[in-house]
C-alpha cells in the first residue's frame, strides 16, 4: 500500500504530549502508522489528501455503547421513562433480536460513529437472544473498518429471582464465563495496532451475582483483558447498592476487584469524593455519557472534580435507546456544555473536551498506541471540513466543538480510508440503512 500524505491542514491539532497545533500541518502515514508530522513534507510518491480549509484531529474514541440499540431509537414507551421503567419497556423488544439484528444494528451504529469522527469504539453487549453472539458485532466492525473493543456482557438475575430483565434474556453463570473465555481466546489481540480487543463486562452489579463479578475480574486478569460495567448511574442505583450490598458502588467495586487501570466504568454520575479519590489512586477509568445522562435525567457527572483529582475520564455516546443519537463529536460538545451548566463558563474548554474525546478515551481503553497524532502512533485520523456553513466565520479550531461541523470529510483507521468526502468508503451504507429499517418495522409489527 502506498503511503498517504495528508497535506496542508489549516490547523493540525495533534493532542501529542506537547499539545502542539500546527498551521499548514502535514501527516505522512505509512503502513498504518504515523511516520512523519510537520509542514511542507514532500510527497515522495504518496497518495496526497489535500486538507486546506480543514482542521485535522486524532480520531475520536468512544468508550461506551450498546450498538444493538440503534434498532430501538425513539421507542414511544421509552421516550420519557426513568432508567428502570425504560429498561422494562425495552427488554421484551430486545428479547426478539437474533444474529442479523445484532450485525446490522452494529453496522449502523459504527457507521454513525465513523461519520462523526470516531476511529475506535468499545461496545457493551450483554444480551444474546436467539443464537446471537459477540461474533456478530465483531464481523460488523470488520466490515465497517473501525478499531473495535467489544465487551462480552452478561445478565444472570432474571424476573423470577427478583431482577429486572425477563428470564428469557438471562444466562446461567457457568455458561457466561465459558463464553467469555471463548471470545477472548478467539478474538482478543493484545499487540500494538490491534484492531480487536475483547473486554469482560457483566451488565451492572445488580444484574449478576457477587460471585460472577468476582469471577469475571479473576478471569479478565488471567487473560489480560479489561473489565467494564455500568456504575453509580443515578440515585436509584446508589439506593439499590446501599440496600442490597450495604455499601456504596465504589466500595462494592473495590471489594470485588473492580478497580485498577484495566477497569473502566460507565456513567459514574453519583460518585462521591471518596470514590473519586479511589478511582484516581487506582487508575480506574470512567466513560462519561452526557447525552444519556441528560436523556434519562440521571444528573451531571462530576467530571470537573474527577479530572482535577486525576481520574482518567473518557467519552461514551451510550446506547441509541438512551441518547438516541450516536454522534461522538456532538457528545464531546455536550460534555463541555454540561460541565459549564454546573461549574461556570470556564469549567471546561473546547480543547479539554476534545482531549477527553481523543487521548482520554485511548488512555481509558489502555490504547497508548492511539489517540494522538505523533510519530509512531497508529494512523487514526479525522479530517474536518471547515468550509461549510456551520463553521463559516470561525476564528479558531475550537469551533469544532463550539460551532461545527458534526460530520467528518475523511476518516482514516490504521491508515485505511473509512470515510471519503463525507461518505462511508468501506460499505454500501444506504443498503444497510434500508435493511435496518426493514428490521425495525418487523419489530414494531410484533
Ligand atoms: Zn450503557
């Protein structure tokens, strides 16, 4: 494959260790890796991508999603419900999914992410009805071309045991662990530049037993895989933890081995000062999901306090049943705005929010080979066209979050072009959208 030279960006926002921003910046990509960063680099036979009029950033990193939920956006019964009621509306619909629903919905979610600048996404799949498997989403990511960190989720406490999900959506715990081992052994790649890394991710502390939480942590450590779950999402969540476990979620996590730099928790809206301190000291990561928190009325996560304490914070769009969009650059804007609502206009700059969305996400996922534009890092790069109406008249690259655009012109993952001129270059997206809508209509008719 020939080298690629991204040439003459108005501003190249590197997010490297010095946070350099280069006017008229160029990047040479060679074999999936960033080979050179500078100005006026010679073409030397490379394919040239002109970036005049563009801002170029590292690809954005999404650390929390449930891709299958793109098939249940704006479901009427779930539009205005609180978390637990929302889940009870959606569980019966999800129970009728199968492998095709998993694969097509993942292709839609990943394409939406790609078009919004995302090059690396995690996914949290915790239900496997009718023969669906984690493999279905991994296949989808391979087709779309994004770097992918799927996590093998699980629920084992169904309605008959006092849990929320219907019994048809829960699995027995021995079978869960067995399948975790299968998918890690089959797909997990620990090497630099890996396109797939698998994590282990019981849905939440209240949807599996204490034993499974502990066993999952032991298994993950044994395999060198990361751990992920939902934690401290809202007031109901804290009340449930105090009542059932006799402690706050942070304590519960710590007791079961769920803290450390190989763990990241989604939401953490209700962490108290002690828990923030615990996460900072242990290197435990947080996937902040501002739109979902707004949509479900969960509250404002203490991101300012977490960052000041030294917690690794990343961004997640969360599932499309609770956002319902999956636009990652818009999520970064929302993160910035939400901290300002609580803490004032100087609480979070556009550059800090972009840093959380790039380097921050890469760090939380343990991907120190990604998340910045620097020699030797993987070539995951977003090119944003600033010649459109949204950014007309803007003075600074901060307009990416303060104004627009909300869609990339070009996107490179491991040096491969995934988006070209604002369209998916890897798949026939209109055909996938058509199939998704047929599947959604089928679900509505049930
Ligand atoms: Zn979630």
